[in-house]
C-alpha cells in the first residue's frame, strides 16, 4: 500500500500529488515544495533538495534516514534516493499526473459502452503519448520510462 497526498507549493498557486512507497515516510518529511513560480523563494541546497523541471522538493534528510533505518531499508537517504526509489515522489511522472489521468478517463469514458477493447487500447496509447511528452520535456521520472 502506498499513501497518496496532495501538497500545495510555497506560493499556493500550484499543487502536486505525492506518493509514499510502502508508507515509510510521511508528508512532514517533505519540508517544502516549490513550483516553477516560487522556486526563487528558497536557497538551493543540493544535500536536501531535488529539482525537477522547475519544481523543487525539499526533504528532511535526517528524519528520512531515521525512518528508513527503522524499517530496515538499506540505503543512504539523499534527495535522489528518496525521489527515484519512490519513497517520497510524484504520484505518476509529474506533479499534475493524477489530474491528467482522471481527465483521460473522463474523455474516453463514452467508449466503454461502445467498445471496451478500444477504450483500453486508447487509454494505454494516450498515456504512452503523455509519458513521451513528459520525457521530452525533461521530467526526471519520465526519463526512466
Ligand atoms: Zn508555487
């Protein structure tokens, strides 16, 4: 089970859906979230922050390390480790992916009655297209797809 949570950035204009792999970390471990419009409100610190297409996630690294140790997860808590291993990262590939996915389902819903196979195929191909766009834009999680 992975917990999901929506978090607003510092300026409050944008939000991101977050995923917590195995519920080891919790929302407070993300000290701050900055969107492209408020990333200037912080001072870059590579030991605690990760940058992804203009967004910045700031982690409580000592807190994260303690929780990982407690649950027997081997690894050094770094922003890259927490993000790439899914312990505290975007839900989906980018901050707005939950909405993109919901919108896709909504748009294609009429197909369900007509042709279920086509619906599933369309869902899949639209999502692949979306992931390719994110990859081209440079989103970190999309690079791994
Ligand atoms: Zn912001």
